C-alpha cells in the first residue's frame, strides 16, 4: 500500500543515493511566495504586465557559490509555480526567506519532507529562528560566503551537519557575480544588486546589525561594474535597486572609488540603467555625494524617517535623525534631484496622541509620495525584542509586515487608540485627494536631470494607456487622477511620466491598505 501511494518517493530516494555518490548534484533553489504588501507593488505590476518587483538576489548569488558541476534550477514562487516534479528532481532544495515569507516557506518544507527531498535553509528567517524549523534537514545561519564552503566540504566527505554557523563577517570582495541565467528577467519590474552589508547605526528595532554588523563591508568598484555588465549582457535595461540597508555607510569610499566608476560605466554604456537605494538621512548633509549619485544615475532613495517625535527617536536610538530639521533634509535631497521614499513608524513608547497628526502634516508638506507607514514591531534578534522580553511585554514573533495591523508586543499607548490613529494616517495620506495634492506638490519642485527622461519604452506607453482606462474612467477617484495628469501635462510636461507612475503607485497603496485595514 505504501508503494502504491508513494512510488515517486521511493524511486526518488533510490535515484538520489546513486547520484550522491557522484560529484554531480541536482539542486533546486526556491524562493517562497511573498504575501501582498506595501512593497510587493502587486496592483501596480499589473499595469506593466510583470510578475514581481525584484528577483531573489540572495539565491542567484548563492547559486554562483555552488560547484559548477552541480545541476541548478531556480523557482521563484512569486512568478512561477513550484511543482512536485521539481522537488523530486532535486537532491537538495535550497530555501532562502524573510519573516514575511514564513507561511510559504513552511509549506515548501512540508512538501519536500513528504516527497523525501532534503532541504537546506538560510536567510534572515532561518538565521534568527533556526530552532523553529525542526523539519529542515540542514540550516545555514548567517552569510553564505562563510557557511557554504563548510557545508560543501561535509557533503563531499559524506557527513553534512544539520546546523552551520560561523564567526565573524564575510569578505564581500570574494562574493561571486550572481547567476542571472537562472531567472527570466522579463518577469520582473526591476533588477537588484548589492554593494555593501552592515550599518554604522544601531536602531533598536532593526535587525540589520544583528545579521550584518556595524561596520559596512563593501565590494570593489570592479566587482560592481562586473555585476552591472552581467545584467547588461543578460539583456536588462531599466531600473536597478542597490539593496544595501545603508548605501552611504562608507561615504569616503563611495565618493573616491565606487561612484566615479559607476559614472564611467554608465557613460560608456549610454545610461542603460537607473539606480535606487536606501540611505540614512545624513545624505542631505553632503551635497557633493548627492551630486555624484545623481550623475551616476540614481533617481530615488528610501530613507527611514520613522517619526517626528524627538523622544521616540531617542528611545529607538535613531540618533542620526535626532536634532535635525527632518523636513529641510528631505527637501534638500529632493532639490538635489533624488526622489525620497520615506519609512514611518507609530507605536513607540514615547508616542502620544499628537504623533498621528504630526506624521500626516510631515508627509503632506514634504511631498514624499511613497510614504510607508507601519506599526512598530519587534523582529527576533533585535535589541527591541530583547528589551520587550525583559519587560514581559512580548506577545509573539513579528509577521515581517508592519502594515497588517498586527503588533507583537503590548504597547504603552492604548491599543485601540494606537490602531485608530494608524488608520487615520493611512485614510488621510492615501485618500485620492490628499495623495493627488502630494504628487502635485512634489512635481512642482522636482527637477530631475533631462538625461533621465530620454528613454520611453513601449511597456510604459501601454501602462499609461491602461491607467487612463482603469484609473481615469472606472476608479472612484478618477477626477484626482486627471487633475494630477493634466496639471503635469500643462505645467510640467516633461514630468508627465512621473505623474502617471505615481497615480499607478497610489492605486496600489490604496488597495493594499484597504485590504490590510478593511472598513
């Protein structure tokens, strides 16, 4: 009866025992599904006919660290289906995931176990909570550059361990160029690249320093150019996101080595890419750095502003934001030619009832079109997580999505008041009227270099036409769509593509928050 129900498992196991005695191994790299969220751009992607925003950079990089003799496949569950035949084909299924992918990751692990395929797991989800996944065959905690060599050596010797950890931090100068041939780049809205890991700051709620340390470790200019060349030769033309948690962690190296090399590369290739990244607010203090970034092709930077409340900034140790005119800093970055996307948090112990209105005013006045406002949560491994344990206020683990109305600790503010205030922020800043005003306010002052506006792709034109139908005819806020588009057409015609893009973004933001915060 067992053989009749599970013949594939038995045949798979026999096949694997034979293959594992050979140097060739079949490895399936799986990126679990991400639920719809603020950063998924789920609703916006429909306008440009893409499946996901970014490819799984970690997995295509790990693939390059594995032996050339291994047969490799990659399934990104955000763009394609994971089939049982894929799992049965593999000797090992390698899974990398973040907290927000926990449910999908657990489903993949369960399927692999049922089909008799060994699993290898890594990434933030497993590094910070390896004890929560008893069904994973092998767990690699920390950076792959440090743990993968030991794992490969043990496989060759025939006795791989279940848990791998490593001391210290990886030397990124030895990180290989990702294997972009494992993915279909046409399914993604943007590509991504990594220049550095680590952040010099120590925000209490952030897990970056736990995972990557305080000292920024960087790749060389030659490495970055080689990775960009690989993307270029793969046929990519468009946006590239530097995934660094703080791109400007080492300003001197950026200004003296990396950005000059990027500028030369972009000029030689006739500007095939536009760049975006994440940085700390002190970017505003360095006009030379901003000018270099713009010249290199950077168009957008995400900045964690978090709150306008000084006491809350001190509480969470966001000292780089403390004691400065945050509004003036944002305006300065925008004036340099960089769009600012902003992250905001409510729910700090020092927050009071005024915080909600203050954040609304800041967002509307600053012209930050993409304002991600979330509820404070404590990710595992952070100093906040440890403090809340000591204070007996931790309730459960974070979901990884701080816009889903969940809080994994007992807040100081009344929970009902906190959630009501949060709803008020979202209802206001993403109402069609307020959002339209913010878009127009930003475009009124935004002066991007003309070189950025030269490339018009057919997909962009098609997206614009779809937006005119979906948002300009059938959407409830259609009059605000036309107000922003027509204002741009007659007042700032060269920025019309931006007006349409932001209208599409606004549709996504509104829908996502409506799904997360019904009623």
